[in-house]
């Protein structure tokens, strides 16, 4: 066999062998998206009684991992994400999904008095210009996040407004369980 022909045959065999090795089907792992879009806050009423604040625009609603209600909305030109759930649905106390980095020197706790109930709301500011408020009412855990912070006093006032509106319409934990 001439050398060129032998070389061509060996090259073809080598290509067939490597193609055959690569043809094995790899098992595929399906990743399930834990966020399910829903039409309104009525769709997560079995998890939590939570609604967008008065004056909110462009609202979208979702359920995360079948345990956390989420409302994304715009208020006065600023985007916000509000989340809430009850501790027995959660693996941790944090429902926000926001992990910083935070400017800890700016973190502050503000009091929220609602009739005879007294709550504390933690305000944290990210180093990239966002803000996060977290709170708990009994076994309820909630958060309000904006990636673009309005002036800090405006954020504090808005958080208080949202929480008073939330408490005015809150019916405690759903009884459908």
C-alpha cells in the first residue's frame, strides 16, 4: 500500500474512532426554575396575604419555590421588589434574596409602631447604590428591595408607608392549611 493511501486510511480510522467516542449521549440534568410567574396576589393567597402598595405601577407577581410571594413594581419612577412568607415555609429567615455587599456603617434599625404593636425594621444599603428593608411580624418575614436608592430619608419614609399599608390590610397567616 502506498504511503499516502496508508496515511489516508489511518487518518480516516482515527477520525471514526474519535467521532464514535464523542457520540455517547451524556445524561442531561434538568434545572427547574424556582420562580413561577402568576397573574395577581390572589394566586399566592394560600402562602401569604400580601399586596402591592397603593400607587404602585407595572406590577408583576411570582411565587418562588412554592413558598415565597414576590411583587415587583415601580413607585414614583423607582423599581422595587417586595417578598414575604411565613417562617414555617422557609429554610432561613431571609426572604429577600439580596446578599450585598452592604455598607454596614449605614445600616440602621427603625421602629415601627402600629397601634399597640411595636416592630423593628432593618434598613441596609448596598455598596452599589441599592437599599434593602427587612422585617418580621410574628412568624411573617418580609423584605423590600430597590437596586437604585432614592434619597435615604425617602426610602425610610416609603418603607414605613408600605408597612403601614401592609399592616392595615394584613389578615395574619392564611387559615387554609
